């Protein structure tokens, strides 16, 4: 199992949650606006990053599929969420307009990763093979369950759900764009 893959991804062109393996994304998702908090324009954000402490260093956050830039005026953690104060969002009505939008950072602002770590977006479209060499297909979707990501692998035999656990994921090789897995009982 690899660590540090707590970010969803978007390319600036499409605004979707996945990008082509041929290009690096421009933005990484770090949260999703749940609702306004109070009457002064703060928003309550569900955290979608392995590095929530980095909210202290972000100067600009981008919201929604258009990646609209907002200067970050302040943040604080509250009940497992982060409360954000964005420049220009000064009352509850303005904050209400941000409900359900994704909160993004520019890739250049992402936390550097340790050796052997990668971001979730790097798993998209990798080929998946068993330890015995059987080709299972390609990663087409990533489901974040809270415990560990689950990769939807689509191949000739249909979809297989592969959990990101040490007993299942044996190796991820970004150079060859291959994930080697050991299928455990119940995965087919």
C-alpha cells in the first residue's frame, strides 16, 4: 500500500474528477464545501487531503469546476472539518452560494511527497495485472471509502473492485504504468 494519495484531481480543461494519464493535472481537490458556518461568510469544508495542516500555508484556493480563485483570509479546524474564510465572501448568503463546490489547490502548492508515495490521480488509467501476469484491465475510477481507496478496474471480464491494502496491492510502477495485485478471495 502506498501513502499520500489523499487528493482527487482535475485538469483545468475539463473540471472533472479524473484526468488523462498523458498529462499532469493543474489542480488537486483538498475539500468540499458542506455549508455556511455562522453569519460572517465562513464555510464548513469536508477535508479531502492527507495534509490538512497545509491550510495554514495556502494563500489562494480555487472553487468549483471553473476553479475560481479566492484569497484565503483564514482557516480553523472545528469538529473534524475546516472552516474557511475567503476574501469577498463576507456574509451567510455569499457563503451559501458556495455550497457543494469542490475546493482545489494548484498542483504547484501541493505538499511534497516522501519516497514511495503518490497522489490518487497518478493511479488513474494504470494497467492492473496479477502476480501471475494475468491482465485485469485499467483503473477507471477511485472510490474513497474513508478506510482506504478502492480502485475500479475495468477489463474484458467486467469491473473488479481492488482495495488499496498491503495484502492486495503488491507494487505500483509509474514508469511502466502498471499495478501488480494479489487477488484475495471474493474480489472477482
